[in-house]
C-alpha cells in the first residue's frame, strides 16, 4: 500500500519529540553530576542550588519540546492540504492537456517533441507515439521552416510569441494553424517550448475567397467609368473612386472624411430622408460643379448600406456624367422645335369663305409627326383636300411627309382627279424611297375632290380609317378604305368613289391615332357617338373636341363644313351607311 509522504511525516513528529526528551534528561544528568560534585567541593553550599537549576532546565526543555511538537503537527496538516491541492491542479492540467480542442505540443530545447495531446493525430497524420523524439520543424511547410526556427530561438530566450504557419500532414495536405508559443520554465531556466496550435484552414480559405472577391470588387470599383462614392449617415465621404476623381477633379485624399463641397446640404438631407422612408432614388438628374467650377449634368442613384443586423450604416452614391448627352439632347430638342415650326408652317391655313369652312387639329406625339394635311381651291367651286399618315413616328416620318408635301400643291391643282393624284404619289414613293434608300416606305391617305356646284365628293381612301359625311338627310356615310396604302407596290390600282350630298354637309377625316387601342370597329363606333354628340359646334372647336389628348400616337383631324350656316343642319337623329 502506497503511503502519502507528508502524512507519514506528521505521524512521526510527536514520537521523535518524545524520544528527544527521554534522551535529553539522562544526558543532562550525566553531564551535570560531575559538574555538581566539583562545584560542591569548592562551594558546598551551591550544590543544592545547582541541582535545582539543572532540574528546572530539564523540565523547561521538556515543555519547549512538547510545545514545538504541537506546532509541527499543525504544519504537517497544512502540508497535507497543499499536497492535496497540488495533486488536484495537476489532474486538472493533465485533463486540459489531454482534452484541449486544439493541438498542444511540448518540445525540448533541441526542438524534439516530448509530449503531444492525444486525439489530434489526424492534424499531423501520425500517432502521438510516433511523433515523440522527432523534430517539430519537420512538420512545418518548407517555406516557413527558417522563420519558425528563428521564432523557436526567441521563445527559448523567454519571449512568448503568436504567429501563423502551416504543416504538411503525412498525406500531403496543407493544414493552417494559428500558433501560440510560450517558454516552459524549470526554475529560472527554460527547459523547452509549449505550443498551442489552433487549426484555421477553413478560416484561411474563407479569408482568401473574401480577399479575392474584395480585390475584384475594388478593381471593378476603380475601373468603372461612373463615379461611385460611399458616404456615412452625415454625408461625409468614405470612398471616392477614380471615376469620381475623373468626373469632378477632386482626389480621394482631398475629400476623405469631408462633406462633398459641390453638394447642397439641404439636398443631401432630403435624399437621405427619402431613402430612410423606404423610397427609391434612381436616375435623379442633378446639377453639379467640377473642382474648377465648370457645370456638370449628373445622373444620380443613391441607395442604403445595411449592416448584418439591418441597421443603416451609410449610403452608396452612383454618379454618371451626362453633360454631353444633355447637351446633345438640348441641341436635338432645339432642332426638333425648329422642325416642328417648319412642319406646322407648311400646313394649310383654315378656309372661311362663306360657302365652305375647313379647319384642323394637329397633335404630334413627338414634336414632329408623319401626319400631314393640305387643301387647295382648284377653281371657284372645287376644292382638293388631302390627309396622309406616314408609317412610324417622329423624325423619319416627318421627313417623308415633308417630301410628299412639297409635291401636293402641283398634283392637286394640276392633276385634280383622285386616281391620277394617287398614281403620281405612288410613283414618287417607289422611285425616291424604295430604289434609293432600300427601305420599304408607305403612307395611308384620303383625298377628297369637293364640288360645291354638283354637291358631290369624289374620293379615294387608301388605308386610312373611314371618314364621316353627314348631311341634312340625317345620314352619316362612312368614307371607307377601298385601296392599299401608297408605296406598297409599283402597280397600285386605285379606284375613286363618288357620292352626292344634300344641303349642308359636314365631312371629317382623321388619322388612326384617334381610335385608341381597341378594334377598328369599336374605335369608329365610339368616334361616331362623339361626332354626333358635338355636331352643334362650329368646325374649329369641333375639330379640337374630336382631337382628344392622346400623346401615344400622332393625331390629325380635318373638318370641312359645306354651305356654311349650321343652324338649319342640326338634326336629332342619325344613322350610318357605308358610302361604297
């Protein structure tokens, strides 16, 4: 049975103290008797005194020894308690060493592994038994061995170090570690090094991926031609990319941590409030100034930067320089405005001569239009009225319609007959546009030859929606299309229709932009209702009323009243027939 050393010592101390007292008494007696005899011979009267003193000294010695025995016994108990605590601490340390989640290794001064915690052999690919007595440097990746060797010497000199390195296990896999190396003292001397190695392979891989993504984002941020700025909640600039430097002239270091000098404070606060209320701020056009004071047109987009817990940390601002584009837009708008004025200047003015009244409403969807109209008095009693609609919208349609418009006066006054006028127009379209441009071009048109003496209308509708003829008999006759659009083919066979009206009559021509998005029949029916509802109006307000306000398509309305006075013309009933 193993006996605790401190316990044995505490039990032996009282026995040793008693034996010391037994030995001390005879010794005192043996040494004291001869001395007493000599003294007695010299001074007889002192023998009794000396003997008493010797006995007193012996008794005192025994009392002292017994008192020290109690103290020694108490000291032995304390030593027992300390030894027990030390044993517990040793067990705790050993348990921590054995079960620590990280790899723990102890190397002696020569760099040989003397101990390694069990259960971590998968990190080095070897068992603890096989690693004992091997140099720890052999597990370090070659490119790190010299650096780690220098760290090892510094730790042997008493310095604790933290660093990162990697080892190659037996299967050749690289395992990354964060290392804490501390000196292992024995007294005042460093006996070895205590290593704690935390595996960080996954963290290093994640860090490498994040670094790669960060580098890509930084490259993208700095190479993009648009300006990108990051500002904090107060509007102070944190990031200012090279695109912003090129646009505005200020460098990153000039604006870091400052408010942008060309942004009105009230504007930033307004934008910030909008974003904080959940609104979007995309494609906002603002005016700014460069560092040299020159003006800029900027397309601004601003969005929130949210933290992981959803709080707003700042804002990203994307700034696109649109100065040249806006300049071109202003120039284009100026040119379009000039083109609009030119196009409107060639439109026929209203006619009011007592026997006939012609008015129009013209609403282009984009400054200029492919819709065109004109009318001319051929002789004292005949008028030619033309309304056309070139395919498409905008500038290209306008150019074609203006080209056609330059021919119309000569054709209508000289040729007069609808079949001949349309034959000339078809020849012009095929000869000029198809052969020279190579792009199919066509237009729809309605041409009226009005004869007041005969009270007749000779017309051709080539692809336009049906016009309306309303006379005193209450009929609304539809001037429907009977021919294909002009320019679709070289040989365009057209045939004129002729009809007569009685008394006063109203004629309305219109482009397809007035019919809306529904079917042709539905659009015509709705338009007829409006036509009859506003029949009491004079030609000009009537044309304005019928014109509507649709800005998605070109709109053109031509209204002609024959034999002026409308008072005798108004009826309360109407019906429609197709005039063909």
